[in-house]
C-alpha cells in the first residue's frame, strides 16, 4: 500500500483479514496525523468504550455489579454538559 491515509490503512487491514501479507509504505508514518492523533485513535477509543459497555451489560452474570459506579460517572457527565 502506498500512503498511510484512510484508504491505505483500510486496504492493509482488509488484506490481512484475507490472509494476505501487506506492506504499508509512507514517507513519514510516525508523523501522520490520521494515524497518531486523528481518526484512528478516536475510532479505537470508541470501539474500546463500546466493548467495555457491552461487557458491563453482561457483568452481573459473573457476579460483577457496576451500576453504582456507572451511576456516579453518568451524573458527573450530565452535570458537566
């Protein structure tokens, strides 16, 4: 793949899912805004939060009760907005 923007990273990910090997070529990947501070970290954070929320929904099945802590967090978020 040439370039580490949205299309290059998506193509590289798709190739790996298909069992192919891919090489990402970019002039300065470490300084690519998209990959370091832009969309990619944001999307990973959103995905992690969604997974945590899904795990929390099923936590009681395993004897883990999170409602009081989440209620405090929600009330703090609501008062800040």
